[in-house]
C-alpha cells in the first residue's frame, strides 16, 4: 500500500502539469496512505531532496495541502502532517454527509443514461474486487475503484464545488481509514460492505433520492464510527487489536 517516499523522476500523467502540482499530488498521496505519518515534520531541505523539487513549488504545494487540512503550519515552526483524532473522523463524516447527500440528490435529478452507464460500470468493478483487510496489493487495487464508485454517484450533480469538496473529504476519510488499519489487527468481518455499496447503487439507479441518501448516510456513519473507536482505543492506551476493525469508507 505504501509506496516509497522518493518520488519518481517523471510520471506518465505529468505532461502539462506544473512542478507545484506534481509535488502537491505526490505529497498528498504520501500523507493519505501514511508514508508521511500524522505529526511528521515537513522539513524543507528533506522534502525538496526526497521529491526532487525547488522551494517555490514546495511552498505552493504545502499551502494547498494546508488549505485541505492535510498539513498544519504554526507560526515560524514550519509545516507538519496534520494530526488525527476521533473527533476529526466524526467531523469529517458529518461534513461528508452534508455535501454528498446534496450532490447525490442533484445527480439523481439531473443524471442521464450516460451517467447511469458510468455508475453501473464503477459499481460492477467495485463489487468484483475484494475488500482489503490490510495493507498490500489488494488495497492498492481496491482503493481507486472505491473512489471511482463514490465519485460516479455524484458526477452528474452539475457542481464543480460539490465535486471538489467530495474529493477533499474523501482523501481525509481514506487517510483516517488507512491510519486506523495500522493500529491493530482486523477482526473477523461482520459488516456486509458489498451490500452497503449495493444498497446505495440500487436506490440511486431507481431514482429514489430519499432512500439513496439514507443508505449513503448509514454507510458513512458505520465507517466513521468504527474508525473513531479504533483511534479512541489508541489514544487511551488500549490495545487497538481489541477494538473491532470493521473499517470501510
């Protein structure tokens, strides 16, 4: 799951992007997957050497990440990866629900056949991919399909702002989930994650906005409450392995 901190010299999709954008995306990915752990100091010399960038692109990237609350800046003390807490998890959840239930209502009202086809493809791909129980290749395969499914649900909403907020909040929630996974050994699965996604999908395809948003709300609350429980156990010194890790976003 966690890739090397050292950034590759070039990516296949970097043409036309500024160096600041490339550094921003690589830093963001490393924060989300936990290569850069919560609270890690982001020292300019070390980061510039590791990511092969100059000070101006790095400063711009860090400013963007600060705006997304993935990085914190305190006076003259420099930048750090933002800390995590159970309260952060629940706050993110409540905000996601506000943003995404409205975006889903709009998508259901405005989406056409092409939107349905894209959603069906995303739902099928996610359903056919096993949920990962820990870091590794399975998680690397599942994570982008998970993002694509949730994005497809909202993609017909017609609001660039709602979709931008979705992406920011999704990254936060993914960071929470992956960090919680590192704190203990997952317990036997009792949640039907496939069923949760399927319920959202079916209600959306039926154009039942009330049910679709209720299922999305339930899905996010189940996910966040489990992650928050793991983090609270860690914060209190409890063995995180004794906390049920029924974690999915």
